[in-house]
């Protein structure tokens, strides 16, 4: 493990795999270097690229500094890009894709950007449900009260839309549930990144990085709509839907698509 210091003094832990063109992986909510899809994706991409796998602030072995702002997470990416040599490609998943798009809109030196299913809510019914929910404040209250499990339940049921019985069953897998609760304090961070979950069309229009927006053909209609809307909002972006895939994308399906795009 290595560390890099972000602009506000926060230590960001990362590891580097492989060699070649630098590629930084940006996790979604509740995930880290040790938990989630990236630990499986990183070794496959490392066959072609120099992959930077990092813990977002507040997770794993990275530090944290209050107060949190979305801009500070962008600065974390900026520090990693500096560590990678001053420019890098970026792959973001879910809310990590939202963060990666915000970083590109902020003008960071990102050579190519791949964003898998940033969870914007663009269908009228879903958009209305999230618009006034103030997810960030609600999650912050739960975390401050020490109710980490309740924060995870709220995120999964009320924000993501996971069926209640699935969330209930997950609590009987202690290895998984304990890791989710350990990262629950960062759920307000992902809520801050996504805001009211509306498509930030004006911000995305500022992206000048060659961009690929991906989704799964079997994902929920709201996520497929979000992928299509994001691809339209980013100037010149490519759109690619992966056959047979959902939000929980298979590394074997994702990595070839990312490799093709980055090697173009």
C-alpha cells in the first residue's frame, strides 16, 4: 500500500497494479480496495494498464477530514492523477461514475473517462421521489446517532430501491453486513455527489474528456434511461450497453469494453 496527500492534507491510500497507461478506478457507495467489484476488476485491467486502486476518503486505510465537500473528493482524484504522472484515464462505477464525471467537468487532466451507470434519476416518477428527499441530511443524522445499520438499510431500500426482503436477508451474512456498516459513515458523501439525483446537464456539458458511458441491458429502466441521458449530455460521448448485464456488472463483461475504449 502507498499513500498520497490530498490538497486538504487527507492521506489517500492506494495500490498500483500492472504497467502501461495509468488508469484510476473510482468506487461507488460502500465499496473500497478490499470490498466490492473493483478488487476483481483491477487485476484484469492490470494486464494492459497501470491500475490505481484507491480507498475513497473515509474508507479502508484512507483518512478523512471534516467538513466533507464534493470538491475535496475531486481533489483526491487530482492528487492521484499527479501521482500517476500528471494525467490518467479514469473508470468510475455507479456514484463513483458521478464523481468521475464531476472531476472531468472540473477540468482535471483525465485522458479518457469511462462511466458505468451513474445513477441519475431522469424518469419523471423517480426524479420526483428523489428531488425533495434530502438523502444526505437523513443519512448524516443516522450516522451521527450511531445507527449505521439503519443508514445502510435506508440507502439500499429508499435510495437504491433494493426490495426490503433482500435487505433483511443480507443482515444474516455477517461478513458482508459488517463491511457495509463499516463504510456507512461515507454514505452521506455519495449522497452529496449525486445531490438530488437529477441529471447535471450543464455540468456534463463542460466535459471535454473523451468519454464512454456504459450500462447493462438488463438493468432497471431508470438506470438505462440515466445512461442514455448522460451520454447525450456529455459532448461527443459514446454510449455502450452490455448484453446480459445489470448494475452489478460482471468484470468479464466490463473489462473488454473498457480496454477497447482506452486503447482506441
